[in-house]
């Protein structure tokens, strides 16, 4: 057993106990017991004294592209599948190092390196976060998306959608990713325009549901978001211009949510990591205030808001807490709700709330230790945690 001593708990992220402070027993990769501080446990056990530091569930990033490692889009496109697999491993291990114990890849290369990586991590061949792969993104023909050619499968109509959804699952995808609106990034594209038809989306949702899975959809514009939500998708990625009427439709529901990605928006406007995307940066600046207003409005409703970043690995290396900072400063979300978005909310959207997302007996021992109280001061989360634990093993 591995025992964490003198842990401070975040009430909103700790289940099955009324303790605010205590010891946690980890066994066989799971949380085995939460006990009062100083409890005597039989046998010789490895221990780590947190000395009052805060114990939290491991973080979840629901919107990453693990091949986003190399310095230019051209380098990524020209990389062979074997190279991409190692790039994905490099990024995944960077994420684990900073406390992200579950990463959902929302758009892989056609060769499916993240499927291979996910399997290798499960088998113990390499160390990394829990990786949830989608396979290639399913997208209709749209202006400017040619630069994403290696990560797209073009789809036209519900019959072709049916074939490609089945193909992605056959290759090992855990869920289906659709491209439902124009793109911020693609030259000549209009992010406000819906590019998938309702019957195409519904076909993907139907096939995914038969597998016990779900659909995530890239959608910026209000119409694209509304049609997607009413067609049964589970997560709306970006949700940049979500409307009041759609939010009212989603209010109180637990089978659908949104995954904002402020870090990539900020990166496009401010970061040298996106120098290839001058047009996208200009487009983002024009929409910035509207996006912030819409995402602030989403917070006024009872909907599930998950955690995503969509950033290049270099952004995480330079500023690992950027998404925390932006949700606080741009959106003015409450600290405890920001913490829930990065943990238990995202676990619910992943349909994994019985396994991850909170400190609870029986769940995976995916945990981080932070110095200070993030409920009182969210800036605690702007830096990497003091310790990271994945399935009961101390990563650092």
C-alpha cells in the first residue's frame, strides 16, 4: 500500500467522506481508504507526508491533439506515422508531468498513433496519462482545411458517415470527433457557418450510441452548436458563439456539455507558437469579445462545462496553467467551479465519473498535490503541482 499522510481535501472534489483533512490509502491502483489523519495501518507501507498540502483528483484535458509537437504545420504534415507516435508520447508525458492524468485526443492522424499510444500505456510499455483517442476527424469538404489533410476523413452524406464512423471504431477509436462548423484556423473558412447536415450528425450519434460511446463536435457558430446539441452530440468543442436558446435547451441536462478552449484562442492572438496562422489570429481578435460574452452567459446556466486547451505542446511547457488563468480573468468563473471543470465535470462528460474526477474510495488513484488552497486562490493552479500520482504510482 501507498499512504498519503496529512492531506487537505477540496470538499467539492472529495466524495464519500466528511473529512476536511486526513490520510489516503492507495492500493492496486485505486483509492482504498480515506481515514482520519494519524490512522495506524498494518504492515510496512510506503508513505508520503503532504504536510497539509491539498490533495486533488488528477486533471483532465478533454481537447488535445497529441501530435502538436513540432514547430510548424509543415513539419507535422511531413512526419511519418512512426515519428508521430513518438511525438504523441512526448506530449503525453509532458501532460502527465504537469498533472494531467487523463487526456482526450480529439483528432488524430489517419495512422492512429494515439490509439497505439493509448494501448501501450494500458499495457505498461510506456508511462503516460490515460489517453482517450478519437481517430481521424470526420469532416465535409470545406475551404482551407487542406492543411489538416492528414487528420481528416472527408464525409459527404449519412451513408458515408456510417462507413467512416464504423471504420474509426474498427481502428480503435474510443469516441467519434466531427467537424461541424467552419474553422478559426483554416484559411478562407468562416467559423460561424455550419458545414454538417443534421442527418449526418444524427447518423454518427446513432452509430456511436450502439457502441456505448458518443460524439464530440467542433462547433463555433450558434447554428452549428444548436443543430449538434439537438442531434444528440455529447460534447461541443469550443462552443464559441453558443446562443441563449441553445443554453436554455441544455439547462439541467447531464448528457451534453461544452468544452471551451480559451488557451488556443489566446495563443492565436498572442503567442509565437502560432506564427503560421496570421489570418486565424486576425479572425480570433475580431470574435474575441463575442466569444467571451457567450461563454460568460453559458456559466449562468446549469450546464456541464468541461476542460480543454487545444494548444501546442510548447504552450503547455511555457505556461502550464494558462487555461486556469484565462477562465478566471476572461470569464470570471468561480475558483471552485474552475476546479470542477478540470476534474469531475470532465469525468462526467467522458462518462467516466465512476472511475476518475474526484477523490473517492474505489476510483483510480489519479491524484495531484498542490501547495496552497486553490479554492481560495486559483493562481495555485498556474504552476505544475508538487506531486503527480497516476493509478497509485508516484510520477514525481
